[in-house]
């Protein structure tokens, strides 16, 4: 009579040619512990501030890569060892790319949260030279200029993409695509100089208005909307168009009732991303919209302040209290980041709401 004994799960994993799930994490912790011990011995007798955190992290990651590769090649196979090594390299590259972003967000939040109060979002900088003041005029300027730029650029960009996908053929379509690609890569300051030169010729040199800033941002937004919408319109299945044509529906109505509703979620996402791309521009708005310390809601008359220009102005012209100006600059930067984050979340929500619903049988 044969007696069968149960094998523990961890032992079975080791003998079956596969490391248990906890093994990589344990090896990672052990690698960092060994690295910390090495640097701790090297920094013996010094203060805690002299401990090399960056060196500890680098050596710990390198140790982990060596250890996991060796153990995996012994316990599993050479192919699995190479796979674990590549996974460690990819994860390390991801963390290295993520560190600057995390550091940036932490710095902005830590420095900008100081002025996140009711006064900061209720008052402008009119007659303020030291403490106090707020960004209500900059928020209004950012919203009005960006909204106007969106109203101008989205119809132009969307209709251009529809022409390129549905109608454009030959040299004209190739020329439009070429110029759109060129416009995508132009520096933002060039767009500001272009709008400033046009208005200087039409009106007078030195003029600054909110509509000028909106037009400069529209120049930057339009190629982004064209490229994003064009790609989304191209992936709409031709079978949908052909089915509509077979029913006798004209082409313009097919585009309006079939093609656009199918791709509307992606188009809205590309529009939101284009807005997020231009809302933080500073150079073109310095040339076109100017800056003011008072609230101005008339986009066709007088200079207007925006959040990027406000942050730049507070840093460059610190007034009688430099600490207060720097705090306002950081708070304006944090406000701008929050606005961009809300826009991206809104884009995801719109894409989810308007995405075609697939119903199973």
C-alpha cells in the first residue's frame, strides 16, 4: 500500500522548474538590503545626511539583476532567466522615466499648496505689491483665450481631416499633409511672432489683445487636431461606408451620420489633448496677449493675463516681497497642472461615454 504525502506549494514550485511568486520580491528586498549595508559601512562615522541613497538604489538594482538571472537560470531555464533579466531592465527604465515626473509633481505641490486659499482664487493682483493677491484674472484669461482658440481650431482641423480622408486625392492632399506636418513642429514662439506681425500690419505695432493670443494658440492647435482626427477617421471600417452607400445615402450624410459618430470618442480625446498641449504656452502669449494685473474679460480689447504668463511674471518681477511672489508662482503652476489633469480626465470620460457600444448576442 503506497502512502502519498502532500508537498508544500513553495517546494513544489522550486522542484517544478518555476520560482514561487514571492521569490523575485524577496530577492529584490535582499539586494537593496545588501546595497544599504555596503553604503552604510562606507558612510560609517558620518551623519545620516551623507548616506548615498542614489548609489544604494543603483547598486541594489544591479545586484538584483545579477542574482535573479543566476538563480532563475539554475532553478528554471536559461530562457526564463533572460526573460526575468529583460523584465527587470524594462521595469528599471520605466522607474527612471517616472522619477522626474514624480519629482516635478512633488515639488510643485509642496511649494504651491501654501497659497491655495480662498483669497488666491478670489482676487487679482491689482494694487498688490507684496503679500496677498490672487489669480482670478489669470484663470479668466486662460479660460477665455483657450476656449476661443478651441472654437477656432477644432472646426478647421476637423474639416481638414475629413477632406484628407474622404475627399483628398493627388497633389493638393499631399501638399496639405506636408504643411500640416511642418506646422506640427514649428516652435510656439514662431506662432506668436506671426500673429503679432499680422496685427501690427493691420492695426499698429505694439498692440496686445486676448484674441491675438487665441489665434496664436489656434495656429498651434490646428495641426494637432488634424493629425489626431485624420488617424481616427482612417480606422473607421470601410464596410460601414459601403453599407451606407448601398442604401442610397449620399457621401456627406454618410460622413455626418456614420463616420463621425463612430470616431467621435477618439476625436474628442484628440481635441482635449490638443487643448492640454497649448494651455501651458507662455512665449506666444507674452507677445500677443501681454500681461496685466487687473481682471479683463473682453478678449477683443486690452491685454489679458494667463496662468503661464502669471507664473513667469511673478518669478521675474518679485516686487517688495520675493517670497510671496515665488509662492504665487508655484501656486499658479499647481493650478495649471490641476486644470490639465481635469481636462485629461474629462477626455477619458468623454471617450468612454461616446465610444461605440458593442452588444453580444
